């Protein structure tokens, strides 16, 4: 049986009991885990889901890769990206989140 290629040529990777969509995402998780162990960030979450609301109606969800708090209490949502994964749908979801009050901004990690 032939092994199918993934949509973006990524290599699905397991680490620490979690399965990540790419090696890059697994490596970023390791980095964030070390930052949390060192007390530089807290409340590290994987795959946070945020409802996308337009005109009072939920139209979809945005699922990020990571969410955590910085030392100054700021909540950061990260998405590990490559040029191939910056799709029009991703860009639209990112723009919708930016219209929230307060805006939900996505930190892209390349």
C-alpha cells in the first residue's frame, strides 16, 4: 500500500503524547514548553478554538496552534505557518478576529 502525501507536504509528528500537523509545530511546542518551565510564559494550551462571529451569528471556528499568557498577562495566540498554509480561508478568519473588540490578533511563527 502506498503512503499518501499530506496536503502541504508536512510530516505529522508525535511528541509528548500529542500529534502535531508538522515537525515545525512540534518543535514550537517544545520551545513553548521550555519557556513555561522557565516561568517566561504560563497557561500553555494546544489547539485553542475561537468562535468566528459575524453580525451576531457564529459562522465558523478558528483553531490556533497555541495559546498562552506572557509575564505581563497578555494572551498570545500562535499559528505555526509556512507560505503554503497561509490560505485565503486562514487570512479571512484572521481578519474577522481582528475586528473583535478587543481585537484577537494571531502571532504567526514561520
